[in-house]
C-alpha cells in the first residue's frame, strides 16, 4: 500500500505539469508524461508486491516454519527417553525412533512396514493381535502403568519388561497410533529389592516374621481346604547370648548366617524356613505324613549342629539348638495359638537338656506358666537381694581338717519356697540372668572372705564360674574390682572352671587363666574326667587343682573300673604338681579309699552340707583350723 500512495502523489504531480504546457514540445508536457509513467510503474510495483510477491514470501516463510517445526518434532522424537513407535490401523509400523533400536535391537528401517507383533513375545502374539484389532478404533489415550506385566521381545529373542502409553491421532493417511515404550527392568528390580527387604531378614536373607506369618496363614487355609496336617517348628539357639557377650555381635551374626545356610541344606524346597527374630528360626512343613516323618525332619534340623561353625575370623563356634513343634489341626487351628504352642514345646526341649526337640502336649501349658513365674521371681530376687551364699567345707583327706570352703548360691523365695540350685541356675542361664547372678556371687564371696580374714579365719574360698561368665573378656577386671572393693586377699580366692568350659576354647582359657594367676588367684579345673582335655592341654594350663567329678567317687566300691580311673587321675595330677580334690564324698568307705590312693582334699555330705556363714563358723569352732 505505501507504493500505491506514492504513485497517486506522482500522478497528481504529473497532472499539474499538463496544466502549464503550451505545445507538445514544452518541458512541462514532457515532465507530465514522465511523472505519469513513474506513477504507473509505482502502481504496478505496489500491486505486484502486495498481490504476488508478498504471498509468495509468506508461503516460503510458512514452509520454513513447517520445516523447523518438523525438525524440532524429529529432534523431540529422537531425544525422547522412551522408545517411540507409530503404527497404522493395521498394526504396520510407519515410524520408530532410535530408542526403539536400542530397546529391541532392530534397525529402524528394518521395522518400517513390519507388523508391531514382531516386537511381542511369540507366545503372546496371537492375543496381542486380537486385542489390537478389537480395540484399535476405541483407543484414545492410555497412560503408563494402566496395563501391568507387559513384555517385549528383542531381536535376539530375549524378553524385557516394558510399560506402554498409547495416543491416537489423525493425519492425511488416516488414523495413527503412537506408542511410547519404556524399559522397566531397573524399576522392577528396585521394586523387587524393596519388596525383598520388606519381607526378608537382611542378615540371613530368610523370610522375616511378617512373611512367615503370611505363609502360615496361607498354609493353614490350604491345609483346611485339602485336609492335610502341617507342622510349625520353632528353633532357638542354646546360649546364643553367651556367644554374643563373649565374642561380640559380629561373631554372633556370622553364626546366625551359618545356621541359616545349613538349615536350607537340611530341608527340601517345600519347607518354609525363616528367621523369626533374634536367635530364633521358624520352619513350616506342609502336608506332613505323621509324627515319625516330622521327627525325622527334626533330627535333620538338629543335625546341623553336629559340627562346629567356622566364622570369618577362622573361629570355630560350637552351638546347639532346641526345637519345639506344634501340629495343625491336632494342637490348634489358628496361627497365634500354633506359634504359642510351638514356643512352649521349644522351652520344654530346653528343659529336657537342650539340643533336642519336643512336641506340644497339654501339660506343657501349665509348665510354661510355672517357668514364667519362676523367671519373674528370679528377677525379683536379683533386684531385692533375695539370694544367699552357703559354704561347703573342703577338708584334707589325711587330717580331716577344714582348709577351705566352696561358695554355693541358695534361694528361698517367699512364694515358691526353697528352689533347688539346679532349677534356678538353669532358668538363669536360659533367660540371660546368669551374668548378674554370677557377679553377685563374686561380690558376696569376696566380702565374706574379707570379713573372715579380718577376724583371723584364714580359709580359702572357691567360687564357681559359669561358662557365660568365663567367656566374658572383662572377667579378670571384674574379679580385680571385687577384690579391691572388699579388701579380700587374692591369694585366698579360688576360681573353679569346669573341664568342658575350659576345653571349649583353649586360647581363650589360657588368656583368662593367666590373667587370674597374675592377680594371685588360684584356679581349679572342676568336674575333671567328664570333658575331653588331653595331657598336652592339661600341661599348658596354669591351674592349681583338679576336682574329680562326683560320678567317679560314686563308683568307689561298685567295681574296679572306677577305682582304677581314680588311681590314674590322682597319679596324673600329682605328676603335674596339682592338688587333687574329690567332690561328692558321702561315705566313710569312699574317704578311706581316697586316703589309700593319695587324694589330697575332699568335700561332701560325709562331713556336712553347704551352710550359712554363721553355721560354718560354729562348725569350725569344734576343729583346729
């Protein structure tokens, strides 16, 4: 339009020249024609640019814009994180981006014109083809995650999990379906890891309590439907706390992992094995035949403890387990009761000597309640100083003179009455109370030793150290602290360790005994003859006394075998420079025989039972100490 306006101005200027010319050769006349021609040219150029040239330029600009948009679209398609595939209504592939090549291994040009089922596993192709044909016209938009468990097939025949979103659009050639395909292998692996962590124990990789309860619920439902029995087993490691306290939690964890590995190898794949918590494992056996078959499985489980477990630090740990068994539907029909009954049976196995198994029976319910009551009262006794120490004299065989005493714990409960040491010590060991009870014995005995020393009563006091106490690395420090706190003389204190405990870990035993000897404490090897100590080990141990087990003393007069063993033990002990002590002497004949073979010291009911300190002093007044 600016060009047309200029042409009108020039034309008007030309008209002015025509008003002033006089003849055809005048300059105004010529100028008028020149202006008119210029006006026509301007009008032509303006009309051409507006009506022809400008539209052409706009058309070229539109083409350039389309090219840019198409290039950007192709860039978006090529750089999309997912594979992008476009098909026609017949399922023929008309476009694929480079991520499709990466996902499936096919060159894009090889896919163009091929049916989309080429990217579907062969076993699923017919179903996919039918669904595509029936749903192609109804597809509008489908987002990721709407259809689970989709699978794709690579060129090499391997499969991969995928997620697919779909969109439909129309172009000049008809309706098209765009598929955005995503490899979800990593996502599924992460989800599987999370699921595994939620349902499995991180240490042993066995099913955890939650999954075990779920498996038990499912097992009961299937057993009811198919009318077959199932067995619920609870396996508890004996004295596991002692291992943790002695060697540390890392070694305890290594033991749990080793137990889990052996359990898997001991049972078939149909058994469910899991870590129920702490040092307790649960085993679920479905469709069991009878109690005999369950007993065989129980023996295989306990058989995993026949050989020591080796940890990362090349330490051999000896362990045992107690196994409790409850049956569905014989004993109970619900999960909670079955687990409670299996737990009761497990404690019955512990009370029966451990390293064995027990089936639930009706009388166990009352026994468990009684044991729980015992545990509660035992805890109260520790908190309220309800124990006392009695002392049994140790006498020279030749002179019958009292030279020392053995401190023995006694407990009379207000509700339970007098509780035997065998019973309350076993309960203390089973429930983690042995360490505080042992500490109390050490403090009390040292205080009594200090008191007797102050009044001129020069007796040696022997203290029994439990296996759990002996495996504590700070045992020597505890004894040293007790001696310092009470003022008791270390040279009059004796520590008794059973042969079995001493031989369980010879390296640890040497460290502990050397520490005790450094304090001036004397050491006795108790229950000698019941363990498996060799002469080489016996020579290497810094001990002062051998206490012959009472089972050999009971055999005196019953046969030559026991008497020959006693002679050999006494001879062996004397050859090593050790004092020989016989425990459990109840008859004069037994004492006389011990005198003939040269035994040094005895203790037992022949002279007296263990007695309170005041009674002991009265008893000693009748002797020359």
